[in-house]
């Protein structure tokens, strides 16, 4: 009933069965509570959804980290929808929700839960779009959709929840850019995709200039360049081309407001004093 969109029937079925399930089979009550939270969320009952999530947390058996990760995803979904309903700007600070979603993805990937892992990617795509990064959102969805196709998975409740968010965020891009981002995501392996999701979040949280703005790769390039190594030798150490090293150095010079390697070496020396 939930999957077919009959929310009234789904809510009635949930309300009529949940107390019985909890009394007779408390060990399995978490999953029905998850569905009940989703139904309440789809009905716009954010307080009811949150209450069911908290009830689920109380029922999670010791060591069932994966169930807790899914409940965190549901909490993130409630935060997203309640923010949108309240009419706040699309760039509302959803940092705590994003942190929860990333933690959920990490746990679900650790346990090898393919379907739930895809749900985490779905939610992270929505979060990226809500924070003003529509291209990143579509790359993440490209990953999710391609992996779902490979696994021959049908639509999940989380995917159904995300549909209207996808439409709204897609309006921020023209058709060509939207398709290009989805295609770029679909071309990634799952391992590369998970690394991209983590990296993209880190890059968005970095300042635009100064030492703290440097990426880990740029920091490695700086450390080696400061010793006087050529672009070719740096590339050999980092398993990248000399041209890529040159590009990284150009970014570093711009971020640190430096003109050349000599000024970079001087800046590194000052910083290490």
C-alpha cells in the first residue's frame, strides 16, 4: 500500500498493526516503524514521523547499527521536508542532517547493505541539491540509478520520496547539463562513486583561499614542490602526470596568492617556523 501510494490505507494498516507487532514480536518492530515513519512523512506529519523514528531507536537491538543508520536517514528526510514546508530558503543549513546521512552511508556500506546504501545516496543527492549543488546532486543520482540497474532493484520508498525533490532540483540545470551530470555519475564504479561523494562534501566545506582551502592532493604537491622536486618527479611520487602536477600548482598559487615556486617555498618555510 505504501509503494502504490495509497497513504490512507497504509496509515490505517500501520496504526492497526504496530501495537500488536510490538507486543508479540518486539525484535522485528523496527522495520514496520521505519515504514510508518515514511508514511507519516509523505502525509506531511513531521511530528508523527519523528515520533515513530524515536520509537524505532528505542527498539533497535544492541549492535544493530544498520537499523540505526536507516533511522538516521529517515531523520534526514524529515529535516529536508520540514525545512521546505516551512518556506525557508533552499540553501538552509542542513549540516547536521548531511552529517547523519554520510555516517549512515558509511555504516551501510560497511555492512554491505546494497539497497539501503542506494537509499543513502538518494538522500545525499537531495541534500546536495538543497544546498545549491545541482550538478553534484545529479552525479550522485547517476551513481545510484546505475547501481540500482546493475542490481536489478526496484524503486524503494526512499526513491519514491525523492522523486519530487529530483524534479525541483533538476529545474536548476538545463537538460544538457542535467543529462551530462547523470552520465558522469553512472560511469563511476561504486567504490569511486563513494569516494566522490565524500570528496565533494569535503570540497564544499573548504574555504576558497588560504592554507585550509588546499585539498589533500594539493597539500602533497606543495610538500614535494617545496623540496625542489620537478613536476615530473612529483608526478612519479604521486602517480599522476607532470601536467596534472602543473595544474595542481596553479590552483595552489591562486589559493595562496603566490606567483611561483620560489614564493611557495618561502611561504612553506614561514609556515613551518
